[in-house]
């Protein structure tokens, strides 16, 4: 079974001038006992998808955020979050937007 999650970003006003998204970070976490270790994947802005092979039937939470290049990184806006359930081992693909940008208005 495959599950595709589409995540769409919009420009959010108020970021400092010159802000640049350096990476998209997605985290998937199971909710059942023994399956709560977060799985984190990152990709460059514009990456088409991130793939998570999930081997435990469970209800999962996800969080997707745009980050800058500072250390530690700053998150732009509020991460996109949600839940999904799988009933058998699956590969989950988070389909990401083709571009992510931040602008000051």
C-alpha cells in the first residue's frame, strides 16, 4: 500500500529581508508503543517528494517545515502537520511543492 501526502506552501509575510529557504524537513512518527522514534528526511527546496518506508501498521503523525541555513535552523511559519493510518507495511511518499519561497511584504 502506498500513501501520498500533498503539502502546499504559501508565501507568508513578515520574514526578514533576504530570508532564504535552505531545506525542507519532514518528520513522520508512529503513535503506538515501541514505534515512536521519529523518522526525519530532508530535501532541497523544490524537491518533488520524500519517501518513508514504514514497516509497522500504525497511526502516524507528520510535520513538514521550511528551514533556513542558520545553526540551529529557524522555521519559516508554522509546520504543516497531520495524521494518517496504515494497516500494512507501506512506503509513504510526501509529495512536496515544486517551489518554496519566502518574501517580505
